[in-house]
């Protein structure tokens, strides 16, 4: 194995989660038991400090047709709007500036720029079904994988003022081709804004469920800089945000033309503590607590054989949690979703059926798999909670709301 960032071979094991189906491989009934399994093993590069998986499921398998849709959560849309406002002001964006989103899903993020009068937007989205949604929302969309060749083919060299990569920069099989494409596409005064789920928060909250096959790498600020700075990118802004249970937003420029912000300097200092020792301690904690949640759910069923436990939300990360803990449809009766693309399917390996969320079918307990949007979900379901329905939050400790 060679490091996905620096190409080195000095790589060691952090956490082996065993073999898993890829997490967005939701199953039709006729495919139950036929899903493919792949190694899910978190590694660490001793040279550039990047956390990464040792096995890559082909991008054509994971990203040409999938079920994740950005617009299903109000929290994420609100976050995107706030960032668009910030970028417009910070970089004096005008209606003529081209804004490109890598893997922009259904166009939710670019729609926020359009709301602000910045209508020269372009989404590059690889999934055929999701690109269709983006086009339908009024966002100009290229249905393809973003890489260097695409920039040349589409005539985008030196044309883009701002490139967004939100929740996608850790997905990239063609990582270095993508970086070369970003550098080619950006104008000299252009900016690259990358948003990623933060490895430091994964350690602090023990949210190991962010480890799944679509997430090929797991950045700290240090490892991201080690990846991008050799290409001539300069970091000038970075800060932490609670979106997705803890993310970092970082802004790079091609030329050293922006002043470094105070919050960037603070983020660099905070980030410095996350190292191999911290990652190994995190892994040991996950191993020692492996049986806790399954035991907790088993106790509920033992105390009352009629107790109904549903999963709330069917995010990809929920499958890592369920499958590593050995929780399946013998403990979880159903999974509820508002995303129509998932309704009627089954979770891979656990084979829990996914139904449309409904007030007519309510359990005694919800296991909150979509815990990264816990605040929004708990607020939305206050009526159910007052009527006695309990929500089980799995991280960082098991607790009931």
C-alpha cells in the first residue's frame, strides 16, 4: 500500500473494523444476502500523518448512482447559506464570478449562492440520479467525475473564482488529478474552500461511524496542508464548525495574496495535538466499548418483549455503527427515513427495512443513527418525546432523550 497523499509506504494500522458492505449499498428485497463485503481498515502514514483506508471500492461502484441528498436536512441548507454569505463578503464575489462545486450533489449549496445574486454557478456531480435532481433545481450541472481532464475538456482553465468541495474531498479516488484540476481551473486570485469532517472531532466524540468506504481519507488540518501545500496552495483561513458533528472549513489560495486570519492560526495550534498516539487511544476505546450498545438494546427487549425499537435515519455512517456492533433486524424492527430514494430498501448486512417516517407508526425507542443532526431531529420530534417516545443517542456516550 502507498499513501494516498505523499506516496510513501511507511504506513501502520490504527483500527481494523473487519469486512463491511459499502455503506450506501442499500438493498432491494431480491438482493438481501447478496451484498459484497470489503475490508474497512483505518491506517496512518508515518510520513505525512494522513489517516486513510487501505482498500478502495471503485468510484464507479459508489458514486455513479447513490441515495444521499443534501437538501433533506434544514441544518445543512442553513449552514451552506451562511458560508455562501461569508464567502461573498470575504472575497467580494460578483455576479460574473464563476463558482464551481465539486460533487455538489443536488445543487443545495450552489442554490444558496444563487439566492445571494451569484448565479454564475456550476456543479460537477458524478451520480446520474443526483445530477438529474441538480439540473431540475436550476443549477447548471456536468454529470461526470471532477478531475484534471474534465477541466481541460470543458474549457475551464483559469476561469473559476471560487471552488467548493463540501463533504467530498475525502471521497476522491483520483485525489491528485482532482488537485491538479483545481489548480488549473482557479484564476490567479481564486480561492479553494474545502469542508471536511474533522478527524480530531472523530477522536473526541468517538464517532467511529464516520469511517466507511466512501471516506477514503480522514484529515487533520496538518495532513490536509501536507497534501495541498506541495501544489503551491497557501492556507489563509480555517475554522471549526459543528456541522456533521464536527467539521473544519479551510480556505486556500493559489497565490499568497490573502492575510492569514486569527482563527486560522488558532485552528493550527488546536489541530497540532492530534497525532498517532491520539488515534491509537481512540481505536482502543472503540474496541473496548464494542458490545455496549448491543447490550443496551438487548436489555430493553429483555425487559419488555413487546418494546419496539426503530432506527431514526438511514445515513451511510449508521451502517458502520450497526454492522461493527453486530446489531441487526433482530433488535431493530425498522428504520424510518424522509429520503424517498431510500424508502422501501434495506440496510446492508443488518437487513433492517426502511420505511417512510410517519406519525402513524411510532416505536417506543428511536436509535438515532443520524446523530450528526441530533439537534434538528430532537426539536422536530418534541411532540413524540412528550408522548413518551425515547431517543437513544449513541455518541460520545449512550444516553436517552
